């Protein structure tokens, strides 16, 4: 599990709002929502996936030269349930999210 939230064992219902993040069943103290789970196992619809790897790219040079340098910022994160059945089922929430932002960095005095 990548992005656990306290929910029901077999139904796509989660405790909240607000959502209750967890890393194990022991953290889910509400008897109606005893399981730490995400909507679909794995990552991004890939059930056997066990790792999310994001690769950013630093500017690789000293940015104090005043020139623009290419870089990529990246991050993986957890998206909680929206508590709207249509949104949660269409977006497979709760679950992991990822973003990559390419751009240029420039240091100006």
C-alpha cells in the first residue's frame, strides 16, 4: 500500500471528512473503518507495483553565473478521498499522485 487511509474492509468507503491517513490497521481506531487501505492496490492502476520512483534533474551547475539552467522538480504524494462517489471512483481515490515540473532556474542578484 502506498497511500493508506482508514476505511471499510470491502467497501470503497473511508473515514471522514477529514480523511484519516495511516500506515497500518492499528492506527485505524474507529470500529466502522478498521482497515488501512487505498481504493486500488498498487500504484496508478498497476496492482503488483510496489515502488514509485520519481526522477528530477538538478541544474547541475552553479546557478550564480546569471544564466538560465534547465532543471526538473518531481514529487510523489498521497491524494486523500474527496468523499464524492463520482470523483473518487473516476480518479481512483484515495491513492498515489505524482508530478514533474520542467523549467529553468536563474539566479539574479
